[in-house]
């Protein structure tokens, strides 16, 4: 049995060429992400090729399908960093949200990973359904002994946007969560690094998506299409190049898709004259399009955005029935900003 | 250049001198002593303080252990 579409996938040889081109271009990291990268039977070979090209290799995986033998092979190929996602500390809840009985396997896998000399990150996705026991989840992650944990709020793209009402935390949950993370960060300093991503809906200014369009990241999909970000295919009037047709360097430097939102000339007001434009680049293009219908618009997550009302109404819905004070919430919001300012990072693979 | 999960640091000068000596063999004390000798004109206590602070930062990012 074969999944539809695998024939259009890049071959091992084609990937090897892509990694070599990336290394020559000055790229530093290769992230193997998905979907599920373990679905590539030649993953070990690809990791080895990326390393040979001078790239730091990172495998982002659910861990499903990774047995001891395959793990050993990946480590033998010199994998630098492995990142396993957990959905919860409670097995039943984790399996429910994942839609698979994967939790127990992930725990075993984490123990196996610690036998190797490799950087290990646990990724924890938090949302309305699990935030109330964040402390318990952090305590659980401590038992897995990773070098680093990413506590990432669900970001509302794709299915998460369709299920936003069920996933969006209340303001109270977010504020408590930020305080819990700040405490854990202090307590675990030197032992475990915590990177937290707060939900941009509650932020005053939008996230610096991808560190700027066409500034840091190229995403190459299984069939060789090159995207400036994971979600870019939702944008209208975009066409993307393929590594089968063009050198990677040309795509990075010259292609229309990478030029489209690079720099500041594409910006409309209020971004164009805003002091924050060099920090957040007007936010996320995909979110701007998904929520306002215009790819060039200021990300509605920004409090200065003309379409910020769509965020406000989502927040009102999410906080309806809670005792959160509207209007007077300003001071607590500022506190949230201050506490989380140091924690602001953007996860490069929003899922 | 030091590459680590989701990041990279380009090291110059003294930072590089320090990290090149983090070889899994030298102790913290030996490393300090070597650099105090090498930068003999600088106050040894200042050297110790600066290096401690630098390594602590790197440990927080889980780049070194000591």
C-alpha cells in the first residue's frame, strides 16, 4: 500500500542537493518537520546528508513510528537535536486531543533518547482545555529531563482556526500561565531552558512572524515547493518555485514569492509609519489574510490594526461567562506584556 | 559559530577563547587560571567574574554544563 502523492516527492539524491545548496547559501539549520518526517523511510540518510552539508539537524516528531532501532540509526547519522511533542501530562487527555494512543510510547521514547548525547526538546501545546493544570504538566515534563521545553499556545491556523472557540484560553488562564512559566523558568534555570509562546490574540503587538518574510526561513515541502512560511499556501495570488526547476539561491534572492513581503515597501498604514515595523514586520501575512481578507493588511492581532475588532470579538466570546473585567483589564494586560516580553519567541512550525 | 536548538551564536575574542577551552576535560578552575595567566594585565577577579557570568548565560541556554 502506498500513500497517494509519494511519487512526486523529492528523491534522496534531490534532497542531498538541496541540503548542499542550503549550506552554500549560508543556511545554518535543517529542521525535519511535517506532517511526520518519520514517514520518509530514508530519513537517516537525509539527516546524514544535511550534516555533511554543514547544517545543524533538528527532527521535530510525534515519535510515533520511532523504535529503538531507528532511533539508534538516527543518532548514528549524527542527529543534533530531537523534539518530541506532548499533548498533556494526563494520558487520557493526551490521547484524546492527539486522536491516537501515543502518550505512553512518547514517555518510553523520551527515556530512550536520554541515553544518547543529543539535544532534547519537549514541545507542549497548551490551550483552553489543558491550561488549568499547567503546573502539573511542567512537573511531568521535568520527569522526562529534556534540555529544553517549548510551551506553545495553539496558534489559530488551519484546523485550530476552525476549532478556535474550543482552544482559545480565557484571559485569566493566560495570565496565570505566564506567571507559572516565569516561576518555572527561574526554578529550572541552568537545568532546563523554557521557551514560551504567548497567544498573539492577547498581545498588544503582533508576533514577528518567521523573523520577517524572506529573512530567515525557507520551507521546502515534500515535493520540492519552496515556501517563505508553513502556511503561505493560503495566500492568494502567490506562486511558489520548486527546487527541481530553480537553484535555491535564485529562489531565495530573486523569486517573486520571497520578495513579496520582504522589507517594508509592501506595507500599508498604520504599519508603514509605525515605530514597531522593524520589530514585528506588521505581524503574520497569513493571519492578516485569514482574518481580514487582505494579505497586505496589518495583522489584526495588533491593537493598532484597522481590523483589530475581529480579535476583540473572538476574545469577548472566549471570555464570556468568566469574571474577567473588561475595560479595566488594562493594567493586568500591561503586566502580562511585561512578564512575557522576555519570553516572546516564535515557534517556526506552527501546528 | 555555535549552533544549538533554534539558534546560533557567532563568537569573537574572549568569548571564543573561553568556549574553545570548554573541552569536557578542563575544570572551571583550570579554565579561569589559564585565562588569568593569558590576560595577565587584567584584574584576576574581574576575569573570574566576567567568565562566570558568560558561562552562566550559556548554561541557561543549555549550551554548556560545568
